C-alpha cells in the first residue's frame, strides 16, 4: 500500500470518528497510534504516544497557555468588562448605532485581555446583548455584532490560537502576535464602518440614546475612561518587555496574569469565589488544550515518517498542475468546511501536520499564513448551517432571538470578513509590516 493511500485512510478514519461524536484528541491520537502500530510494529506504536507525551511535558513555552487563560478569566469573573461597557455606553450613546460600535470596541479590549473568542462571546451575550435589546436595537443587528466582535479574540494578541500555531509551526510567537495586530484592527474598523453606514441608512436599527441616559458630570465621564485604560495597561505591561527582549514569552504571560490579578484586587473584586471559578475554568481549558496538542504531535510524527507532505505537494503541483495560490485558496475553503463542526484548535491540530509544511514548501511566509488561518477560522465559526459560534450564541441568547435570526444576522459580517481576508491575501504587508518593523530594528 502506498504512503499516499495510508495518509488518505488516516484522514478519512479520523473524520469518521469525529462524526460519531468522539472527542477530538481521542480521535486524532487513536488514529495516530493505530497507524504507527501497523506501520512500524509494536515498538513503534507504543513509543509514539510516549514520545509525544514527553515532548509535550518538556515544551517550556506551553506554560503560557494557563497564564493567558487565567488572566482572561480573572478579568471576566471580576466584572471588569462591566466597567468597559459602561464607558462605551456613556461615550458612544449619542451616535446612531453607537452602542453597537461601542460593543465592537469592548470586544477589541476584551480580546487584548483574554485571547479566546468564547470569553468575548460570553461577555457580549451577558452584558451587551440585554442592554442593546432594551434600548430598541434591531435583534439581528446586535446578534451579528456580538458574534463578529467576539471572533477578534483569536486574532488580537495575546491570541491563544496564535500561540498554538506558533508551537506547531515552529514560528516566533512575538512575530505572530504583532502580525495579528493590524489585521485585527482593520477588521474591527471594517465592522464599525458597516455598522455606522447601515444605521445611517436605517436609523431604526440603532437608535440614539435619549439625553437623560447620557447625562453625567464630565468628571465622571473622564473617570470612566480609566476603565478603558486598564486593559491597555495590562496589554502593554505584558507586551513591551517581551517585544524589547527583556522577558521571555513565559515570563511575559506571567506578568499579564499578575497584572490582571492585581487589577481585580485593587478594584476590590477578588473574592474567594472569583478566584476559585477562575482557577477551575483555567484548569479545564488548559487540560483540553494539552490533550489536543499531545494527539497532534503523535499524528504529525506519523505524517513525518510517511513523507506525506512531499507526496501531496507532488500530487497538487505536478500531477494536477495547480498553482501555489490555487492550492492556498483550496486550503482556506477546507477550513471553512471543517469549521461547520470543529473549533479552531481542533482544525489546527488536524491539518497542521499537512498544511503548515506544505505552505512552506510552496514558498509562502508562515507568519502571514498564521494570520490567514486565524481569519479563515473566524469565518468558519460563523458560516451557516453549522458554524461553532452560531450555536454558542443560540445557547446564550434570550428566547426571542431564534436560530433563524442568528443565521440572518451574521451574513453581512461574514462578507466583511471575506473582504478583509482577500485584502490581506492580496497585500501580505498588512500582516508583515509591524513584525518586520519591530524585529527589523
């Protein structure tokens, strides 16, 4: 049996197991170990999983994951996000669609504190959504705003997904984070432009708040701006030492976690319940990531042994005669397809052993591709009929928002994201300029 056929059998077996409802790490790891067993015998099959586990335990940068996750949950559970939304409520309420614009701003700041889209979704659905509905905003508009805004969490640093990509693709995390800054802000700006233009054309979608709701002494308004400065302070306290080479990635993640903890303490919101809940959720998410990475390492080891990347590159470029750009676009379309039933982490670990080396062989920049991957998974999250974010929103939204409303709300924002993806594909410097500027100097 040829190695190409073995590789196809591995992928088809893995996808079949996932469709039966098996856990992602179980399906990936099981297929990897069974394939190694049949290819290289008892010793090869047993050693593969053990070697992957040892490699994972010796992977020092992996310590960043629990630090960033803990930082995000501390800020979420201590209700610092409530202060942020109040700031946007006061300062943006006089603009048609202003609270929706403020929600995008809230999501950007939450992303800079958290790095996970699920946290942004939870905060948006519990804090922003009830307020927007109460003030007469169109339910489809605001549902789309929260879903689109929360997706920025996996692109804006400190993105946990980009950390995982960096580990699997062997690329510098700092450069990937910086590469995500401009595309993330560009996408947020495109969301804001869409909201403002749409509400200008149809003011009923986002009514202006009455003056009495915005009435507040100027000193109080200025004080509220401090709520917006807090996440920026945490972000810069973490990023500046790392970018300048004063601290390692792990040390910077620890600084971020300590800064978030200190902020909660200084605001008088660090209770025993907040701390316990944050630690429990951090442990759960961290263990999930570690199991998935363990399975991905085992799966990737089999692919390296098969030489499958070279075989597939030959199939696409020589036998089928496809150009590198066509292959790249087909990869992105496959992400959107997988996004109908998998989350971003699962998609990354499933295709990383194949796609990442292939992208390098085709001559593309792996830092740039990390940004493309992240944006494409954002789109996949929200693409009907089975986008991951669609069902998260349905679980969190009030009963009056139906699944049909959620599907209808997201289509304009998906189109905006597709335009952003095409722009960054056409002009790679949008993603590569900032890391080149910082590290080039």
